[in-house]
């Protein structure tokens, strides 16, 4: 069922999570967990909110709406218009299931897309070899 506060952009799912539409208030970037955890350490306090989904396994960053246009970073996937993200309730900071690695309530939602790109490129370098 759709939540009244989110209109048609959010659909409640199991466990209090919401299926939220990307490309309206934000875009997102999906990064494999092995790379994402390294990128998170590189970003440090420059990171906005981050969702971890252990089932994929992946982490998701929120970036400014429209910022993923032309996104071409290997092994990552941008989420924008006509794509959705499972967003856990604010209190869920551990699994099972999708949870916040960094909650919006712990800081800002949006991560600068260029800082995220650079952090991912540095994080992926050891996996690529010389």
C-alpha cells in the first residue's frame, strides 16, 4: 500500500521498509559491498547516508537528483527515473535485510557525486591489478 506522506513515490514492503522511487528527490548509486565498504572509508565524513543490502550484497549512496546522468563507473549501477530502492526505516542499523550503514539522521542524505566517483575509483584499484 502507498503511504500517505510519500504519495506515489513510496510503497511499504515487509519489515517496515519502503520501496522508494529514484529520480524524484535523489538518484542513487549501487556499489558492490566489497568496493563500497572501501569507498565509504575513503569518503569518511564526506559521505551522506548509505544503505547496505546484504542480500545483493551492495551498498547504495544517495546523490543529487539528475547527478547520475552519464554515470559510467565500472561495476556500479546508477538508479534514477523509473528505478526504485528499498529504503529501511530510520531505526534499522543492522540486518537481517536492508539497513542503514549511515543514517540520514546521523548527517546529510546526499553525497557529492564527484567525491563518490573518486572514492570508488580509488577503492576499486586493488581489485583491478596493475
